[in-house]
């Protein structure tokens, strides 16, 4: 193989990596848009918007398959190593997480459909709105951290998950009080609990992507509080060693 062939091969590989990164950005934009539309549909009680979320989810599913196929092809044909290998492996995980974000958007839209048929309405409180804003912000920043290989931003996203968890607990307590005080609100309150749970899961998925950003940038595993356990002298879990 000539030097020119090698140069062409390297250029082609990096072009494919750039394409993979663009596919992830496309997925991220669509996932964020679906969450925005689902939450807007909920807050405005707009059935048409909810139906648009449900209809658009298949596009995100198709993008995941395309992204995963490209990543697997790169692994099989290019045999990457070090940071390139970490990026491709992490890209497969991130694409799966973004597809699941779309699923949670659909769940929120479907909750609105059932809310509109409930015998008594319950207005989403400020805690639920705050959850939506925080989860959406975490998702955007986690993907930014991954694409920019910014470990510090990835860690910041992970820390923000605690605030969303606390809001989820608060929403649960408030809605439980509603149900105890007025049984007619039980169906509507249960749907809003499901909405809260889906938003909490979106924040969890953003945390996953933030952890992958740290792994990509630093070659360190921080999920399952690995670093804290390592600092405390706990034995490492399988696969917990830093990547090359």
C-alpha cells in the first residue's frame, strides 16, 4: 500500500467520524425538540401537539439505526484504537440514550391524551415545569459536552441530576396530597406522576451522556460513583479501569 493510499484511508476514516458526530447532533436536536413539544403540549393541553410528538418518534428511531450501523461499520472495518475507539463505542450508547429520550417524550404526550379524558383536571405545578426546564437543559449540555469532549461540563451535568431527583420527590408528595384530599383527581394526578417520572428519566439519560463525555475526554469511568468508591479503597468493578 502506497503512502497516498494510507493518506486517503485516514482521511476517509476521519470523514466517517465527522459524519457519525453529525448524526449524533441530528439525533440530539430531534430528541430535544420532541421533549420541548411534549412539555409544551402538556402545559397548553394541546392534543394536536401531543399527536405530533407521537408521530415524529419513528424519525428518531430511524436515526438511531443509521447511527448505530455507521458506528459498527467503523469498528469492523477500521479497527480504531485509543480515543477514536472510545468515541465510536460511546456514540453507540449515546444514540441509544437519545432514542430513549424520544420514547419518554412520547410517554408524556400519551399522558396528556389520558389527562384530557380524566374526570377532574389537575394543573401542573411549578415544580413540574422546573423539572422540565432542568431536564431539557441537562440534555442539551450533556450532548454538547460529549461532542466537544468536555469532561468538566460532563461532570457538571451529572451533578445537576440530584436537583431533578429532589423535584421528582416533591412532585410526588404534592400530587399524593391532591389525591388524598380529592379522590376525583386520582387519575389526573397519577398521569402527572408519570410525566414527572419520565422527566426524571430524561435527566438520568442526560447524566449517562455526561458520564460518556467524561469517559471520552479523560478515559475515566465515573458511572455508579466509581471514582468515589475507588478513592475510598473499594475494589474496582469489572471494566472499571481507565481506558487507554
